[in-house]
C-alpha cells in the first residue's frame, strides 16, 4: 500500500507531502495505480519547479517508493493551485473502489 500524507498549515494550505510505499496493485511495470500516483506527484513537483519561484526540499528513494516534498517559503497562488490539483487527483483515486485499498491518504497540520 502507498501512504500519502499531505501537510497543511494552520490556514489549511498544503505546505508539503510525503508519499511512501508501493501500491502492489500489480507486478512492477504493470501497476497502473503506482504509475498514476507517481505521475501525479512527480508532475506536480516538476511543474512547481518549472512554473513557480517556490523554494522547496525534495527527497526521493525509488526502492522505498519515497517522495518527500516540503515548501521552504510562503505559498504562492500558482503553487497552491498545482498542489490542490495533485490532491484532487489523489482523492479521486482513493474514492475509486477499484483502487481504494492500495492508497491511504491522510492530512496532518504542521
């Protein structure tokens, strides 16, 4: 199972996230849940880097299925939109009864 934790500040704004674990929906290379989730998350990180001036830390480990993203400065409107779109995509996957047992989504205030 993949565990996704979204970190929110006191204003309920996303300031980071951690994704860890492999979905185990199917064998490596055929796991559509892992591929879809990875694409959402990696594209969000890439888009924030390319289209915003946000400063952030990013830690990855492919074996563990780890992506840890943390903003280092205030949240801009563009960064907030990109993170909100990613969260919407993850929530949609979790709500799908075919995939819900492979992804755990939680929110933490930091």
